[in-house]
C-alpha cells in the first residue's frame, strides 16, 4: 500500500467512476465501426479469462439477441483445446491489458484462420491491429470493476450494430441505471454486516445472471482475500451443492425478470427452510424471503448484468473493509503469496 493511501482507495475510486465512463463510451461509434468486421459472421466465439470470461458469458446472450450463434469460451480452453473453426466464424476477445498469455494465444491462433475478429480491451493495451475496441484507462486496483462493465457495454454496442436486439432502445439508460445502483452503497454495507465472513458466501444466478454470480464470487475473493466464496448456476445449485449449504452460510441471490425468476423464488424458499442468510439483488427482490433486498433498476435481462454487478462490487469492497484488508494489494505484500505468484506467468 502506498504511504498515505487508504486501503482499497483505488478500487473505490474506479467503482464510483463507472456511470461517467459508460456514458463516455456511448458517445463514440468505435464499437459499431469495428463490428463491421463481424457483420457476416454466423457463429461468434467470445473468449476471455476470469472477469473477462464473465463478460464474455454475459455477452453471448447479447449476441444471441442480435440473431447470432454465440458461445463464451475460456481463453485457456480456446488456445489449448480449440474448437474446429468453420468458414464464417468470428472471434471477440476480452482482455483488460492484452498481456495474458492464453488470451494472446487465442487471438493469434484465430488470426491465422481469418479476419473476423475484434478485441475489447483497455486503453494502453499490448494488443495491436484494426480490430481493437478500447474501453477505459488501466485500473490501478487489481480488482477490476470499470473495465468489466465497460467491456459488457461495448459488447452490447457490437450486438446492436450487427443486429436488431429487442433491448437496443434501453442501451442509453445503462449509465443512469448504474448510477442508481451505486447509491446502494450504504444498503450493501448493512447487508454485508449481517453476513458471517468466516463462513462460505455463495452467489447464485440463472441465465445471464450466472455471469454476475461468478463475478461476485471472484470479486469478494480478490478484494477480501480471506473470504471463501462460490459462484453457482441457479439450477446447478439444486443438483447437489444445496446439500452442502449450511445455516451459517450466506447467499447473494440475483432476482431478475426472465425465464429464471420462478426458479429463483423456489431457491429462495428452499434456503429459507435451511436458515441461510439470503441477500436478494435485482429488480424483483421484494417478495423473496431474504435478510436484505438490494433493488436495482429494471432493464432487460440481457443488459442487467451491467447493472446488477454493482451491488456485488460494493459487497466486495465492504467485505474488505470489515476484515481490514487492502483490496488493492492482491497479497503481493505477503511473502508467501508473492513467492507463489512468482511460480507462473499469466
């Protein structure tokens, strides 16, 4: 931690910058121009690692809404166990810095196949080429927030440029909706105060919200370090993992209008029988049995991950403060973790 810097200050500053950054991205047409490279792509792979993969997972639903066959694939899998590419395939790579080994390998492999590719990446990226779509400045905190919401917004812009998704008219309202979700800061702090951070914290979502559940679990692990967290797909939770959920655990449950909502209510009722602390996140939380209700603005289910991730980012920040952890450190100041990270190159 830099002398005089409050723990997690970089994360806090970037988290709060998101409405402004998203509005800035909506004001330019670079994504639409780059999307011309994908105009005749029939099948599109969305590739990334970690948070970038979660953006790809949400993005596949956006492209499907634009009439394209789209599949999210982790960069390691795409590079090491590549799919059999077909004529007309396209690639969208998500990478914060353009520096990760398997993300770069995925792009280089695809470049040898064809030119239908774009890379959604941060300013100052190490990637090069005509297919770059830039998002935000490189984040000082290793707990990425703004680059994630910006990447999802860029993907939504691509989808509207190559198709006519039913939710296209809502895209302009995303920055304001994110701004409204940021106002949940104190409510999230109160909700986190009800959670036993020494027990497992679960995150659950169905459909596009599964990407948010995975991202929420990753963020709290990155920011708070000592918190054990798991991200679950809604239906998958019921097929085994539910029996290991304990009364002392907590569950952040994403309740978003769409095909998954009825099943979400059933999961909430099941958790109420166990006695697990449930924090409901989304526009449809009011009728769920939950200890906390973090109500976000209503958007189409496909765009909602850009907004519903905000309370999950706040939860990670507040968990780190409760535990006295510097969310910006990534444990590089702890010898054993610094040593561990020296054993591999990302």
